[in-house]
C-alpha cells in the first residue's frame, strides 16, 4: 500500500490498514515532509531532532521513503511502485495527481487491479471540489457542528476530529476493503472518492430522523392549509436543539451531571430497565415511572424538573463515590474521564485481558484487533 497522505485522515486510514496487516510505504516530499513531523512537537522531541508524537502515533508500523513528484524521476518511481501496489491513497486537492501525470487513469493503465483512494474535503467532483477546508469546516457543512452546542445554542469546538476520522479515515478504510474484496474475486480495482463532508453528513443519522419527522409533520400541515410553500420556510427541527431531543439532553435518563468535586457523570439509562436499576440504587424508586418510554414528554416540563432533581442528587457526592456505587450495577452510568485517565483505565490495559487470552488459547482466532478492542472473527 502506498500512502501519499499527510496530516490526519489519510495517515490514520493507512495506519488502520497497517494494523490489519497491510505493508504500507509512506511517501513524503523531500525537505520538511509531512507537516505533522513538527505539528504539536514537544520541546524534547525538537531538541532530540525527532518527529513529534503526532507523526509517530499516526505513522507507526509504516515504511518510509521520499519522492519529489515535481520531478520526472520521482514520478517514474511512483509509477513503478504503483504498478505493483494493491492500494494507493492520497489526499491532495482534486486534480493535483492528474496534473502531475500520476492520476488514477494513468496508474490504472499499468495496474488495473489498483485500488486508488482519494480523500478530500468535499469530493473529487462538484461545486466545492477545489475548496480548502479542515474538520471544523466539514462538520459545519454536514450539519454536525450544529448538534454540538450548549443549551444557549453556542456550538463547541470539539477536540475529536469527527470528519477527519469518521468521515475520512474510517470511510476510506471500509471502502478500500470493499474494493480489495472485489479484486480478490477476480474484479478490477477502482477509484475510491472519499468526501469527508459527505461521509460525515451520511452519519448524522439522528438529526436526519428529526428532520424527516419535521418534514412529514410540516407537509401534512401545509397540505391541510393548501399552502405547500409553507414547508420551505421552517426553522431547524426542534428536537435537534440542545436539551430538546432524546439523545441530546432532553431526558433525565440520558444526560450529563456534575458531581460535588466538579467532575461529570454520563448517565445513559435510556432503556427502562436501566433507569429502574438507577432509581433503586439512588433510593428514589418513585422516579422509575418518570421515563420517556412511559409517556414523559421529551424536552418537556417533567423531564426538565427531574433532570434538575437528579442533578441535585449527583451534586451531593464526589465522582469516585458515584463510580464506586454505580459502575458495578447494570444501569449504564460511567465517569467522564480525561484523556490521561482513559489511557490508564483498565479497559485499555492489555494486562486485563491476559487471563482471558490464556483461557482461550485453544481459539487461534481470538486476538486484540487494530483498535485495541476484543475481536473474534469467524473462520467460516
């Protein structure tokens, strides 16, 4: 696999495939190379003359080389490599590789089995194809950033790059694997066009459900009034606004609560059985019937009132106390960990799985997968 990408989406896509067993050759330009070599670089790495943690993290497990694609010699080397490769992935603006003479059509002529993946912000074609952007722009256009807002309507700037990683990296991985499966069955390679904005928009499922419901209701109302034009003059669906929907703070059983020490608990007792378990653990059995599945209006007065009552209870103890009480129970309550705490948590400690691995030694298909999670693949 040839990795010509830079920054985050493409390198992570290639990394995931490397973790699944691909032989990845990362190709950088001469000179500074990938900007992540120095992006967020620590002073100790800078003094030592080594790439920063960002670069090392997303490019581990890859071989590396340098090619000047602006030179004919460099392009000839790339053509030779691509003639034997299974996959090439790049993240230049649409048209750049074609102008260099190493685009998909050229490389495919020498290697019809090549899977060529191009990751871009807005796709290889269309009105925005040539526009620059970054994660914040993509999730803005995709209608996702509007979902990440406080109750006063102010969007947040997330430190998790949703479009880069979900819309870019993982979408590329799934499409590349699908294309390779086709090749393995005797088919030809293909051009995989990954638009981070379009892929992110496609995953904005809950907001699309709300929009579909709103459209249906508005069309019925407009039809009854004999004024279909009214359906085009609507605001955003009410249930997509913070605190108004089932999954964005509109119910007490699925919400965030501050603890006595200023930390946060995530309560995900969405199903009635989990909510009932939580109410019993809190010694509030009378709350069990105040649940959305039993008729509590989502985002309504009782939901708001009970959310405040629950906030008062959770605000009476420190996070560790609540975790000790609730984590062992089957009620879907968890701490909101910092990145440092998550890195130290038993969930991500390989030693926590050693006993299970020993017990399952007779099952050769049991292993840790590329994402650090338990994975069992069928040999069927």
